[in-house]
C-alpha cells in the first residue's frame, strides 16, 4: 500500500502517463519508439517499477501533447524527491496553452510542401511555421535537398548523378523569413555538397542585419528550388526530423500526362505501408492537383509520394520483353559479377549505428515491395543489403506465409546447424534467369544483433532455414552456386518453370 507523499506522487505520474497514452490510442511500444526509449522502460514506469526521470517526462509530454499535465505530475514528484534532501529546484510553471516542455527546441507547427512540374522541371516550395520552445535563440535552420533519377535502380542512378551532378547554380535556391506580404530574405551557407544531395544552413540574417528566433517566438520561413526532370525521379518524400503538428503535401502535375499517384509511409514503430489518410485529387486549368496531409506525425516518420505518367509519349518501336535478370536490375538489384556481391558486409556498431541500420532496413523493405510487382515469390523471399549496393550486414526475409511478419537480421551469423540436410532448387535475385540445386541444413541457429547492442539467437527450420541461410551467405560474400555440386549445372528459369516443384518438407 502506498503511504509516503513521494510514492503517491510517483503513482500520479504513472497514472497520468497511462491515461494520456490510452487517450492518444498508442501502445507502450509505439510510445517508446517515438520517445526513443526501450518499450520495457515505458512498461516499468507505468507499472511503478521505475521512477520517472526529467528526460523521460519531457519526452513523454512532447510526444503525447498533454498540455503540461505530465510535466506537472513530474514536477510534483520531483519537488518532493528534492525536498527530502533540501534541494528543491525552482521551475517555471507550464504555459497553459500551446505548452511544450523546456529544452524541446524548435517545433514545426505547420509545414506545407508543394512540388510543381512545368516546363520540363520540378519546382519545390517548402513553407514552415516555426516556434522556438527551447531556451536559446535560433540563428539557422537546416534544409536538405535530395534527388534520385532512377530510384528503382540505385546503380544506374549513382552513375547518372556522378556524370550529371546536381549543382547549386541550377537549384536557384531562395529563402525568406516572415509574412508573405513583406518577407525578409535569408542568406544561406553550404553544409554538404554531393552529386545528388545538398544540405544548407538557412540563416536568420542577411546583408541588412540579423533576426534570430528567440525563445517563445514564432516565425514562418519559406524556401524554394528548381531541379530539371533529367535529375528528378517520380517521387517526393518528406521526413519528420522535428516535432511537427501538421504536415501537408501537394503535387501539381500536368493533366495531359494523365498522372497516377500513390503514397507510402514508415515510422520507427511500423513497417512501410500505405498512407493512413487518403490522397485527394482535383483537376483544374489543365493541372492535376494531389493533396495529402496528416496531423502530428511521429518523429522520424517518412512519407513518400510516387507517381507515373500514363500518357507519357512512348519511344518509337515496341520494346522486347525483358529477361528476368533485366527486370531485377531495373528494380535496383545488383547483378552477379559485381564486386560487392563477393565482399563481406560491414557490421553495425549498435546502438551507435541505429539510425543507419533503420535507414538500410527501410530501403530493403521498399525494394521488396517493388519486387512484388515482378514475381509472386510463393516460396518466400529474402533480400540482403549488398544486393542493393549497400555494404552493411542487414537482411530482410519474408516467409512463405504472407501473413507472417518478415524477419529482420542485423549482423547475423550461423552458430549451429542440424546434421540433416536436403536439396532444393534455389533462385537468386542477383541472377534470376537460372535456378540451382543446393543442399542446406534443415535447421540453423542464428546469432544476430538487437537494437541495444545485445545479441539474440533464433532457430529457423526447413524453408525459413533455407531462406535465412541464403541471405547470410550474401552478407558473407557468397552465392548459392558456391554450395552446389560442381557436376550439377544450373537450370534456365524457362526450363525450371516446367519441371520445378514447390519446396516440400
């Protein structure tokens, strides 16, 4: 039974946290992902097994938008805790409206991003309403510009941008601060300058003086740039890097090209899936306008709109049907003969490399979704990072059961295997024109990394053992042909379609 005031205050904090989380319709796992904590920690705080910390309270308040209630419960608890040692610290009371915890920093209260295609170029305009919820003046804002002409073929895209790099001169980057009636030009300074990626600091200053964004103040900034169609692929992505209240995206495309638009989203707590709110379309004055918006997107979420032009003029002459390997190459899969497929992948150092690992997994899942349009993969399918030209030790394996969750492997290695083996035909995305008969153990035990840097061991049997072993081979620089009997030839996929059978165990 709780008896002391400090214990009652800790209980009040846990109750307020649980109440606000449930009101927001979030699981403990989802809340933990958005706060940057382990799910077990959130569970322990709500279960009164862990006492709250100031950092935890601030993050919970920012994520759950509790109007200061969670922070107030923490203050009550913390003051009692400090009173016990006569170290009561002064804290300013929370502001009742539009409240953000101290130390939060910049808040994006509203972002609108518009991409317009006209005169063989894309014009991007980003407008953000900012609020300084921190304790220090803000003197600059980081803006990122990334292009990818062939997003389904990384190798081709890299070569293209290496030969035709994006330049600051062609971007014609312009930035302004303040209301549209009387905006103040913003100077900018380069941070990163790469072939297909630019980062710049938008400065709250110009030749006439400086105008920092002070704590408690609000301002709207707008920046715009232009990229020719020869460097911009058919996609537009927004990444949530600051706490954001409202995000809106608009595509303005020529109606004569009959554009078809769709979108996907991914967060730290959810795999890539369709947008949760619909795209709205209106046609007017020869333009097709696609609008999409969301409220309070989670930190590190990514929203990607993609499109195709159904009425784009075709080149003269019908193209011959592509071979299976050509379709895979066009989908971004590195093909046999590339040096990367014979090099061991680089191990992640977790948790330091967590952001990199999540980005790699995002690319792997996106590629698997694209591949679904090319092949049914009834036996399941796996994809290793080197097959996308990414030198990290990560793989995703989707079981034959499409309702089952894909298996994610970071730094995997086989630590034990069954003596019993069987032979089955395997295919590889990196040379999909052929199939080969490969002997594999019926069970393997795989040690792999967790996000916190720890290790886990998972056992896989039968079809999953084969799929996982195939991807681990890729991460170690091997192909399945290395495990074949040299006297047994590869089978052309056309012949395999006639004679091949599903895996049976």
